[in-house]
C-alpha cells in the first residue's frame, strides 16, 4: 500500500517552490524573518521546527515519563450525599427542570428492567441496559440544544428520552412493529429519529466518531449556532476511527463535543487492559483540543461540563473532549454474562454506594422537592406507563411486507418492483400458509 | 494497442478545452478531444459550481491537485471549503464523508486508488450503503466514492485489483465504471447528483486517453443515466460485453475481426449495479453468442453475474454455444511486466475466444 503513496510524496518533494507559495502554509505557521533574525542574537535560542510547539532546547536527555504528571482530576459538583460542594458551581436549575431530569433517569431505569426481562422471556431478541449511566445521558442531554446533532454509540437511550422520544417509540423499536419509525429494520436499541436530530445507531464500533466530525463540518459550513455531540465508550476510543475523528476535528476546527462514557468495561475488557495512559481525557492534549474529566454519576457536573463545552465548541468553532467516569452496572448486552469477569461485590458497590439516581434524589430531598411518598407514587406511575407502552407495542401489527423492498435505494429499482409484485401474487395465491393478519397489508 | 488507433491528444487544461469546443461549433460541428482526466476534472468543477453542498475530500486532492491530477486547479479555484486535504486514514475520511452526507452535504470522497478503500470498506458498506435502509428511509447518504480501480502498470499485487464485483455485490450501493471521456463526465455528474451512495470506478491507465467529445457532452447539463449500458458498436455475430478499459480492447478486436467478416457487437456496461441486463439480453437474442471481458478475477465476478443472469433468462435459449467469460487470471497480480500483461485479457485472447465460440478455425 505504501508504494504509490511514497512515490507521490517523493514527487512533492521535488517541487518545493510550488508549495512555498501556498498561503495555507503561511497562515498556519507565522514565521517572521525579523523575529528569526533577532533570535540569532539571543542567548536562549528557540527551536524553529515546523512540526512542534517547542518551548526550547533541552541540554540533557530526558524522556517524558507516563507518570511524570499527576492524573487528571475529576470534576464534580455534588457529593455522594447530594450536597453542592462549591456554591459557585451550582447550576441553579429550578425544581421543575431537576425533577424532569430525575424522572427521565428513573423512567429509563424502569424501562430497562422491563425490556431486559422481556428479552429473557424471549419476547424480544436482544437488549442493552443503561444501568448506572443515567447521569451521563441526562446530564449531557439537558445541557444541549434540541437542534444539536447527536451521533450515539448504542447506550444513550437517556439522551433520546430527554429529547422527547416517547416510551411508545422505544417499545415499538424494540418490537420492530409497524409503528416503529425504523420499520423493524434494526436490532433492538438501534434507535434513530430524524425529527429529534438523533442519527440512527449503527452497530460497528466507533464509526460514528469520524461521521460526527464530518457532520460538524457540515454545521460549520451552514453557519448555524449548533454543534454535534458524539458519544462513545472507553473501548471505542481504541479504534482507528477515534484517532481520525479527533485529529480531523481538531485540524478542521469544527464544533463537536466528543463525549466518552468511560464505564470501566468494553464488554469484558477492563480499562486497565484497554489502555495504559490516564484514561481518554489525557488524549485531548495530544490532539490540541480542550478536554475535561467529570464524575459521570454527578448529573450536575455532567450538565455544567457539557454546557461549557457547547459554548466553546460553538463560539470558538473547535472540538471539545469530555470524559465522563461512570460504571456499567448491567451486563454489556443480553448476549453477555458479566459475572464471568467481575465480582458481584464490585457491581454491588456502584449500585448501592455511587449511583447517579440516588445522588440526584438526595439533592432533591435536601431541597424539599422530593420525599418518600413522592418517590413511591412516581415509581408506581412510571412502571404503569412503561407497562402500558410495552403491551401496546406487543399487540401492534408487524410492518407491511412492502417494506422488505423499500429504502434500499431512494426510488425502488425495477427489479425490486418486479419482485414485490411477484411476492404479492404469491402471498395472495397461498394465503392460507401466511399469517397475513399480523402484518400490515402490502402497499401498491 | 488501443492507443494505436486513436489520436492521443493530451490536453492539460480542461477549461480552455471546453471553450475551444464551443468556439469551433458555431459553424460546423467539429468534435473536440478530451482526456478522461479532463472529463472527470470538468465534471467535478461543474458540479461543485452547480451545488453549494458538493465538496471533494481525500488525500492530497487540494494543494497537490490529487495523486493523479484529477482535481487539478480545483483547490486554487474553490479553496479550502470545497476541496479538502485529509490525513492518511481512509477509514477516517470515508467516515467523515459519510457523516457530512448524513448532515446534508454531498461529498465526493476520493480514494487515491480503490485498493486503499479496503481500509474503509466498513464505512462504505455498513454505513454508506445501509444507512438509508437501516434508518427506514430517514437518513440519506448522498455520497460519491471515486478513484482509480483495476490494474495499473507495475504496481503488483496490492495495487492492481478490480473492485467492480466487490462493490456491486452490495445492495444499497450503485456502481459505475466509465470507459471513455463521455462516460467519465456523464457518469460522475449523475453520481454526484444521485441521492444514493455511488461508487465510481475509474481506471488510471485511461486518465490520459483522449476521446472525441461533442458539444452535447461538454454541456454542463450532460448526464448519463446510471443503470444503462451503451452499445458502442453494433454487430450481428457475437456480443462482447465489458466495462472500463477493456471496452477499448473489445472495440479494437471488433475492428480487427470485421476484416475477417466477423461482426461483433460491443456493449459498454457503464453501470455494474444496477446492471442493464436488458441490453445484454436483447443483444444475445440477435447475435446468439456472448463473451464477457473484464480485468477482475473470475470467481463471483461481473462476467459470472452476466452469465448467471443469461442462464436464468429467456435469452438462454437463443444461445448457439456456451457463453464464455474472459477475466483476469485467478492470481494476485505479478510484479513482472510480462506476467502482468498475461494476467489480463488481451486482444489475442479475445480474438481466440471469439473464434472458439463461433467455431471458426
């Protein structure tokens, strides 16, 4: 693969004069002859290599050690008991907004329990829970504008829920019925909504990351005061796509927030086997982009960080990296049994000692916005809402067989039209063999 | 071989070329000459001009004018906003193009050669080709992946392969493979305007070839419908169906055999997917013989698809002898020039096959 490229590079090197006149190079490297001249006479000469922002020369050989710097601190606003730690960091959200956040987090938690069980009962084929990561979803989503474009990985149901995706819509997608906006095309949890600017989830890991940089480029060109938000995990950050996404977002100066949910595991791979550095936030510096690490179980910390990141992204048109530290309490998916690689005690610790939902509840109680009675009534109500949506979705018809042929191309090609007609005739002729009553009819 | 019968006129400046053509056409319709390179360059230039959303990205496409100079002058004309140099990561910039397309732009993503597209094939197939379907029609990915495809010269195993069969295998993609300057202009312009992801398979060895182009072809509105083949030469004894560079070899062979009284019909597929099988079928019903010619490998290749379609169709009964595939040899491309040459179908292979199929000694 290298041979042609090397040839091209060689050809380029033959023509230095052609390139030296290009303004783009000069604009990124302001190299002034007079300042360079002056340097000659100064005692402390500074390196002028174009590829580095070097502070000076080093007279003794010294490597930068991976442990040379202290780890990156984790930003938080709330203590585990739900107390505001620094008054000036309080986002000062009003009661309605905070209760709405809490309700979104708990509704998702309830929905997860029911859909997880329904998969175990064989009612749906697959599911992924969001247990323990509710704070990263709702905290970030609440700080965004509804017009911001979301490129998710697959465990961001709370973001979509906050944006207004209804319980019915979640259920319809998981059941793949005729009401599913995705027409039953995808595995459960591969949600998408053009209306809510949430791009359809795609299974291959990290492909959304360079796509987010590309979409941010489109936003930049459109000149809108919007940004792209790209969610990914500690495992996805190891994919080559992640490098391309971060590097190109930085060099293109595009408004995108890379939001890493560092939940400790990529399926079974723990973070200490995933990377040797200080998490994902430490990589931001290398790419020349703003980065911050936050406590993902502190919904206010996530909110503040995302809001500030959004400001930077839009006002300065540049990428920002947020690493939200959290813990995946559930299994990776219903295809995984995490007891094979982690202890029950470890999971129990996060579930009982450091859960984003209980932390926010503690805060709400300290404000007298919430109490045991309200909690009890809400848990009954939300379970009822989820069950109703669940039952409705289960009873709905399956999509029309016509959908088998639609949407592969913008207009259905002749060959597919012929196949469609053939299938229609066939099903009509042998109708006693087909359960047509559970499907929407063919469209003409 | 094919160069021998064509007037090769290397034109380096497409813009003056186009103007030239118009000036001359005022009285007598004299055709201008245009290289495939200039045809692609002018198509890109016009579509970038026509639609604000269109932009080109790829390795070295801007300042360096593209590794094969297809984007010559475009960066100087259109600037950083429309012509973007990317870091060397095919998977990354293909993904960036897919994301930009999802968000409403119309990227043209250049692979320095299609061999490198293998690095990005997940983005091309799992994201670009399937997103419309997977999002239930909500998210369109209007994107063009283009670059040189197939064997070049002396670049050995990893740089000499045809991706026509690979990409045409996948529903959700459209795949075109231009032969002439006319094809290159019309198909690239149609690809850029198409709402679906389209793979445009060019051929490096054809970039410098000149073809006659009429005023119609030079018109900014000139389009070639994707999914339609072109009968390049009519004939009555046998059908030769091919795409890309090998169309030219088939035309040379047809001319040569004509002197022996054998009349070959030559079909230029233009599109690999959708495949215009109707044109092939009608031709076979007339000639009763078929040979497919391509540079790609035999197994599950373009020729294999054509012959399978033929055996499934009513035209099968019109065949007077078994249809035949001529393909690249079923080996990684050798580096040695002589072996490289014999690994690809050449004139004498086609002549031999025609005589065999027709039962002529």
